[in-house]
C-alpha cells in the first residue's frame, strides 16, 4: 500500500465516521417525527400539509440524504474490495454510481414532499 493509498483510506474513514454521526442524529429525529405522527393520528394528507413549503423540514431531510450518499457508498466500497476482491477502479465507479442514485432519488423524494 502506497502513501497515497493510506491517505485515501484515512480520508474515507473520516468521511464515513463523520457521516455516521450526522446519520445517527437524523435517524433519531426521523424516528421522533414518526412516533409523533403516529401518536397524533396524523393522516398522510395532514402530514403533507405540514411539510409543504417547510424549509426546515426540507433542509433536514436534504442533510439526511447527503449523509446517506456519503456513508453508504464508502461501506459498499469496503465490502466489494474486501469481501468480493474487486479492484479499486471498478469499486470506485460502483460507489460513485450508488452515491449518485442516492442523491437523485433522495432529493427527488424531498422535493416531492416539500415542494411539489
């Protein structure tokens, strides 16, 4: 392993741990919102009524999506490299495609709930 490889692995480790902290916060808030909605007996229509135009809601779930788009592909890269023996270049492309899919689909969902 070269010095550049070690530096890359250290950066990926940092990004995955940092995104994990953001995800832990987001998951706890998300579960709190779900519990509140269930206990309040809110319908889907009333939930969408509360989220339409809500900038805070949109910003929070955008953060959630971006944290997922950072965290999951790094883990996928590690699994593909360590368990499946894939080489770095195909693993990088796979991770980039997975990250792009998470961003596109996740932000589309946020847009649909907040804007559309």
